[in-house]
């Protein structure tokens, strides 16, 4: 059956029954049935159609017209009246005959030429009695009425049609030059050729460059729908914007920084993660009034000799020493920025960090202008004693407004659903703005490192075959060292896998989930998951899976099956 199913809304009851009986009749094994075959070069119409073209190996071809009307009549003036339709001059047998001639003409144009084929037409009245004695405009064997249809297998009925046609050819002098009763066309090979002529299989693939552009444009377009929030936060000098992964926080933070700079404000746009900081810096390179990057890179510029002093200091360098040195520099001058925009703010909720931000901002955190974006309930994964958004509110008093983003504009629906099913999002997404791409999130299990290595190579090959460019694929690991990507043994992929710290063109980047926090990619493969026993493990899985925009693959050890089951069941 080609196609293998029918559209229930556009297929008549009679066609449905013929379709199902052709599909289910054991005697039609090896036959080819084309349903609803369009005829572009029709002798009477701009566009015609044959209800069924049935190709029977070794016997012939039947163009079958199906009529499911409850009544059939030919009026005195010669017009046909089918059910309640308006009478028409062209009856069903003429309709079937024209389709047969059009299809015959197409087959004759095949190159290399096909052999001469027994091809005929017939009409099946699935719901009406039809008995015309001694017809002159069609052969008796070309009509199948409701009684015959329901008393006999569809295979027997169509073989009867072909038998009648073959006997007619054998008795026609002009056909004797090519047809004999022993004629066995179409052969199986000819059947394949006929199918290729009438309904060829083909696939047109979207060019990779266009697909890549469309993916990025789709994400940015849907993120722009979140920009209505900008009008709301513009009226509030101090704002906390909350949202789960994929709700557009980073894009809004970036746009807010650009708008504020366009108004003449000096803006500090900062975050915690190095990759995200580098991306923000690149995106704002042309903006003279925006200083973008990680908070630590900003503090490092304030205290350029900090690393030398660190060698003689016992305290925690990044959480204590560097902020203290940066603060000392800031206190010697005026606050360098008019506005502060912080992304991934949940990772910066330490008093030492807030002290630096407070002194960097004209008016300070209490009365200055700032915007903080963060996923304050799901992504605080760094073991640094983070206090949460309450610390910021305590330091700024009641003078800040709070907004929440709930629509997912990063992930396709299948990935968005997977993220919700395996995390404890509260609240969850209110909806997903992107359209489905018919790709399901994939989960593979391994019991040995060699099995994980095979899974990784298999899915890298799958993504490559699906048209993903190397730099659209990211492999994330729960491990800091000895990850599946580092230990990949397949030479085809081991040469392309490159650490985040050593980016190369046309390479597949890999690294830890921590390092990729705040970023995303069209395709993400997550490896080295051996267990998810605590809140930190759950947060890592949530962050890793939510990074994937279009394709997500989870490769986990079979010992983690119970953990995934617990997450899905919400236990």
C-alpha cells in the first residue's frame, strides 16, 4: 500500500474499505496498490486522479474507480446521477477509462522502455447495486457492485477484472502482435519500474546552511516574543527576572544592556560562567559603553596583580581574595557604571560578590539601576555557599520589582517535555513557543565504558547523517576528567572532539556541564551519568538536558535507571 495509510478526513467510505481490504487480503501479497494517484497530464482535466492503481505481478494493472454513493442511475438524457450529486455527462466508466489512458501514456514514455502491459480499468460501487444487462459502453467484468464486493475477496474481484481483460486482448486481432495468453508481464522487475514511473520515491533535504540559519532564526524570533518584558522592566529601576532554563533570560539581558547603552548609560553586563562571559563579550564588542564578561574577569582587571598576591594568601582566591582586592581598587575612585545587568545571577549570590557589584554601580544596589536574571530554584550548582535571591533582596530592601518568565523559547517541545519530566521545575513551563521537529529525546544505557564509547560514536554519526555541522554538536560530561569524549576510541570522532578550552573550527566541542552553563547548542549529547542521588545531581541533569535546542541524547549507566525512574515519577 503506497502510501501505507489514508487520510480519514479526505478519503470516502468506499475508498477506506477498498484500501483496508487490499491491505489485509492475504492473496494480495506481492501486489502494489497506489492510492489516490495524481495525474498531472489528464486528457480532460487540469489535474486528474485515479482512486487506486493496482499492479499485479505476472497478470496486469487495474485502474480502479471507487464510488461509495448509495444510489446510481443513468437518466433518460444520458447523464449519470450518483447519489445526491448533480447529474453529469461523464460517467464513472469514462472517468476510469480516462485515468487508465493517462497512466498508459505515462508508462509508454518510460526510459528505458517498458514492455507492453495488460492495463485496464474498472469501477467498484461499494454501496450500490449495479446490474446492467449486455452493456455496450463497458465490459461486464469492468463493473463490481456492492453484492459482489461484499461476497468476494478483493483479490478475486481484481483478478477477475484482469482475467476478463486478458481474454479480451487474446481475442483482439490488433493485440496479437504483442499479447499471448501466456503473457507474464509485468514481471517483478517491471513492477518496480512501473512504481518508479508513477509514484517515484524521493527526498529533498534542506541544505545544511539554510537549516542552520533557520534554527538560529527560529530561536531568536521566539526569544524576541519575550521582549515585551523589556517594556515592563524599563519602568522599574531595580528588577529581578526569574525563569527556568530556556525562557530567554540571556537574550533579554543582552537586549536590555544594548538599549541602556543606546541611551548613553555605562553598562556592566556580567555573569559567572566563562563560556557565557566570552559570548556576551563577543556580542557586545561594538558597544563602547558596555563592559561584558564574567564577574571574575572584571575583578581581575581591577586587581591585575591579584594572582601574585594569591600565591602568598591562604584564603579562597575567587570567593574571598579577588573580590577583596577588587573592592579596594573600587573604593579609591568613583563607581564606574550607571547600570548593572547580571545574567545567571543565582551563581553570584555571595556577599563578597555583591559588595563588588554594589560599589561598581552609581547609587549602589540599594538605589542604583540594575537588572538581575536568574534561575534561582534550579541551577545553583557551585559549592560556594550560595545564599539565593533572598540575599539580594535583603541588601536592596523592598525597592525591587520581580518578574517571572514561564514560556520556553529555546527547546523544541519534545526536549522541553523531557526537561520537565526529569526535573523538579516549580513552576514548570507555561508553554513551548517552538514547533516540534519530529525528533524525540534519546536515552541510551551502558554497563561498561566500551558500551558508552560505542553509543557516543553511534550518535555522533547519526547527527552527522542528519545534517548537523560539527560546531552545532556539543558533548557534555558529568566528569571533570576522563570523560567519554576525552577517551573516545573511534578515530573518525576522536580527531574532531575538542575541549571547550581549545576551540577549533569545524570541531565538536566537549566539556563539563558546569562549563557549558548558560549556553545552548542545536544538538547535545550528555555522557558519564552514573547516578543521580542528590539535589546537585538533579540540577546537573536539568542544566545538561535543557542546553539542547533541537536534539538531545542522554547516555547513562544502567545503574542510574532507578534514579531516572524516581525523577520521572516525582518521588
